[in-house]
C-alpha cells in the first residue's frame, strides 16, 4: 500500500513541476508514433574524432517507413471516444479547440504513407546523396546500390520517394519501381516465426507487465486528473480510452503537413492533446514502450533472435564489401538499403545490444524510467521515440582506417548510427567504432549453430520455455 501511495503522490506532484523541468518533452513522447522531426536523440560526442584517417567503404541501412496514417480500428475508436466525451453535461468546460475537433482521418487511407511521410523520405534521400556521394560517385549509381522493401505499400512508397530524391537527375536504364526488390522473407521475418507469433505475442509475462501498468495507479491517476480538470466525472473513461486519445494526438501531429511546417515546437499540437498534462504523456509513452520492449526487443530471447533472419545477410554484405574493397577499391556494392517497419528494426537493436537498460522494463519501473531520462546515460534507455520514430533508421557503416595501429585487425571498422546520429557501441570504452572482426564475433549469435531460424521457429522443434525466458532476468 505504501508503494502505491508513493507512486500516486509522485504522479500528482509532477503536475506542479514547471515545463522546463519536465522529464519528457511532449513532441518526443509518442513512442513509435513520434514524428521523425521530433525525435531528439543526441549524437555521441566522440563520433567525428573516431573517424580521423578513415575512409567510408560501405553503407547498410534499414529504414522504417515514413509517417503513416492510423489504422481503421483507431480511426473509428477515436470518433467513438470523442462523441462520448462531448456528450458530457460539463462539455462547456472542455477546451474550445477540442469541442470543434473533426476527425481528419479517412478509413480509405488507413496505414498508408502520409504526405509528411513522403516529405520525410524525400529529405532522407537527399541527405543520403550528400553524405555518401564519395563512395557512390557519379555515372550509373544503381550499379553500386541495392534496394529492398517489404510488400506493404507504405514501405514500397517510402523506398520510391527516397530513391526519387536520392537519384535526382541521374540517368538509369530502369524505372525506379523496377529497382526496388520485394523481400518479405528477410524484412518481415516476424510473420514467419510461429514460435514468435503464437507464443511471444501472447506471452503471459508481456501481458502481465503491460496490463498491470495499464490498470495501475499511474494510469488511474491520469484518468482521474482528466475527469476532474475537465468536469468529465459523468464520462466512463479508462486507460484504453486515454491510450487511444494519446496515440491519435500523436498521429495528428505527425501526419498534418501544416503542423510539420511550424518552426516553433510548442505550436505543433492537436486539439486531442489539450486534455493531457505533460506528465500524462510520460505515463502513456511508458505504456507503449513497455509493450515494444517485451514484444520486439529485449523482453524475450526470441524477440531479438528472429532478427537474425536479416542480420545474417547484412553481416555477409559488410564482410564482402571489405573483401571487394581490398581487391578493387570502394566502388562496388557501396550501399544496401532496406525499407521496412519498426518490428524489423527493434530486434536488430536487441541483437546489437543498443539501448540495453540492463534491468528489464516492468509495470513498477515508471519512476526509475523518469530518473533514467533525467540523469542516466541516454544510450542506455529503451525509448522508442528515439529509436524507431516514423522514418527511423539503423545504419551500419564500414570504414577503412589508415592510421590503425592494432595488431588484431585489418583496418576495417564498423560504425552504427541511429536516425543519422552516431551512437557508441556497447561493451566498448565509449567508442563509436568496433573492428570488423569484433563485429563478426558479436554477430555469431546468429550463426546457424546457435540459432537456425527455420528450425527454431517451428513450435514442434523449439524448447518454448528457453526462448520465452526474459532475456534480462
């Protein structure tokens, strides 16, 4: 009882903290529904220093699709919740903008790439061209670049708009759509693993932690706050309603082209957001991240191991690029680009050991989360707004370093970037580079001797208990 009292007390107390002291800026609080422009991961300071004397050889990048429209289910549900709220006897207490809100989303465009998503991918394509022109060069660049996408329209459209900007006026004998190869086998591996789809997505541990927080004191306090502040005691609101309001608030900010052009962050908003305090956003962000953590990254061993289906060919491509460089220079197979989903990238994050909190995310971990965001190592906080916002990307760059003095390497090093920002490798002395040999060693977790996807994913062949163990407990 005492612990629950302290949690509720801290939840209420947070409302009296000035905005400048808030733990989570609102615009970066929408978990995986955060707009790319609002993801605020700070670049690792030593990144540039580590690259002195190094030449970029190969780029391998996995992109999440650009900002998409919400699902039909969410579009319909927000209309139901909104109608329920404005029928309140105290509706005149509600913010005027909220009362005048009209649902801007159509079921006809559900989950499709939005205009903002097109803009995001076009800008990423332009920046990619500028950054990596040194290795891609002039002439027919498409001889030196490979592009893969999932079969989902939002991924294919993202690849298309990225390439249109990337190629600019470059000539090609093929149309852009012909260049994009569909590869659900490697990019939607999460659909092809019965052990994952049948067991992990329904796992008791994930459900326990997520449901416990959804029905816990923080969410209950947030519901009570909103009902009290806006006089909605006659409206039957629950945590699920708040979750939808929060999500659709995020979607409206992310997808609205007019909002995306507003320079002042505090003016990027949606009427749906007006019901919440800043602290409510922190609570609801944690709810979403709790689910992502257990389903797609560190919660269960299999959640990250299924990423081996993609990480194995990526590792081979990087190693092969180093071999070809030694033979012919840095002009062959210069880049491989993959266009996919958050569910594709997060298992790879787990395999690479990035943003590993060491202690698992649990229903009782919210206050520790606030402390970590405020005072902890930003590269050791599992926060999907910083990892897989819309258009989020994971970049593995191969470098040849001429000033390498190590006797244990051939001068090739791998750098990792998240959303175009350099991040330090875990289990290093704060370095943004690890040797290619070390990278291969770390990826041995995906060796078929350790994890054979087609065999281990079959329920009849798997020791389910082993793969459902919380990987951090």
